C-alpha cells in the first residue's frame, strides 16, 4: 500500500482524508466550460439547480466574479478553507482557470488551492499551477488499458487534432500518468478519481490502483457511474459492488469514501 504521512496538506482539504472532512468547507468556481476529451458518461449542463453531480453548474462565471464570490462566501462562512476549480469542463483547457487562480491566490493566499483535471494537459501547465499556489490536485483516471479506455472515452482533442478513443486513449493515459508523477515530484498532493462503470472497468480498477500508487498518488476515490450520456442505458453500481472494488484497490492505495460527487459550483461542507 502507498503510505505517506498526512501532514498539514491532508488536514487542510476535506477530499484528501484526515480531519478536514468534518471541519473544513470548500467553494468550487465554475469558470472552465471547455473540455478536450469526451467521456461517454459525461453530460455538462447549466441551470440545473436541483441536480448534484459533476459537470453541473447554474452558470459559468468570469474570473473577477469568481473572486467576488470567494469574498462574499468567506464573509458569511468562516469554515471555508479550500478554493477549487472543477469544471464544468477541464480547467486546463480554459485560460480563465489561470486568471482566476492568480486573482484568488493574490487576495487569499491562506486558502488551499485545488484543481480537478483529466490530466491531458497537466505536463504543459504544471508550472503555472505551482506558481498560483495549487497544492492539491485531482486527476480522473478510469483505465490504464487501451481496450478498456476506448470504451470509456469517445475522443481526445490534443495538439489541434481529434483522435478516436482507440488512438486517443494511449495519448491520454501516458500524459495522465506522467503528469501525476511530475506533480508529485513538485510536492503537490494528488488524488485519483475513477468512475466505476459496471461491465467495463469494474474488474480493471485494481490495475488502475496499482499504476497510480506506483506514480505516487496519495489517495484514490472510486465514484459510482451516474447513467447518462452514451452510458444512459447502463446500470449504476450497487453499494456492495462499490465496496468490493474499493477493498481490492485498498490493498494498493488508501481509498477515500466521503465523496459526494459535487457540482462544479458547490459551496460549503461536504
């Protein structure tokens, strides 16, 4: 198992284990609408106030508005410790992400900065994240095998070209794992999210756990499939199915069990 000391970084972020889950709140800033890959389970929407799942936001906001939102939320909720950007697209595909992080870090250097990404562009932009105070990173890695990955990803847009799932997945996977290693080497704490898709990667996630643990990931979060998009006809995994896979993966890396599959504009305690 990948065992690392928790330290202050873990204690400061509710999604990375430790006591912060019960004591610290977070605010997600929905400034990043564009994405460079197509996951078959992903549907990004606006104006869906009653839905609580990734990729959902009431609306996209600009960087200056994002800073005002942080300011306003902090004035009424002193429990907020973390500012994150989690979409609704991939933050690294949106220049607004870096402008927002820059503004937030200047005004609120004491807050933990985090970001969620598919990892495709992580190697290209890691230096920009470090320079803007990002200390926690989540990378969604659903497979490390092309035969399985091509079933999950429709296409990948990289360096101005669209690649099908079969040709694009090896590019994505290599960049994800190398980006993970590079982030860890830079002192960033990395969590890996994996969506469990019954009949596709349920028997494969232990291989993902082995791979990401070997790259230095601190913790893994296995999320249940929300049937939608191209996977609308698939069945969500049961609690028992989730726990069976989690226990197998836990032999290789610590597992986070407190995920609420938050919206891209989530605010408050988990």
